[in-house]
């Protein structure tokens, strides 16, 4: 299937987020959207993201805030389910990256919290 003629430019891989197969400093920018609340060991995942982002690169983490979770919970409840979450959130990840010496910027909109994490240049 052709989609904006990107079929040769994008490669999708299923990976274990705690043990990624990528070499150190592989990516200039990494996005992880609405995932933190699902990780049972988020700090292992953050270690991996820190490992594979380039020096001078950035990691963008975004997850639902309280209002966002309320909406997602309603969506899952409407289907007869529940939205499974762990106890960890973006503020925990902010602390984690600050301890690693990364510069971190936090912002929030109506339904999301967003961290932009900058890996220092060597």
C-alpha cells in the first residue's frame, strides 16, 4: 500500500522497550506519546531512551493529565473495559532525567502533559 510514497522511508519494528536493539546514540529525536502510564518498569525504558538518543538530541514524552485520563477512562468504560495504568507519570520521568544531567522542559495543555528532554552535548 502506498501512503504519501513513504513506504520506503519508514520502517516499523516491534521491540521490547526495556531492551531496545538500537545502537547507542542512534536517534536525534525520540517521541513517546501516551505510553508512560502503561510501563511496568518505566525507568528501564527511560534508560534505554537516554542511551539511544544522540548527544544534543531530544526526547519528547507526552501523556494524559488528570482531565485527559478522565476522558480515556470514560471511553474505555463505554466499551465495558477499564484503562489500565501504573503509578508512574511524567513528573517521575522529569526527576529521572534531571538526575541524569539532562535539561528538561515541562508544559501542559488541556488534556496532556509534555516533557521535552535535551541530552547534553559531549
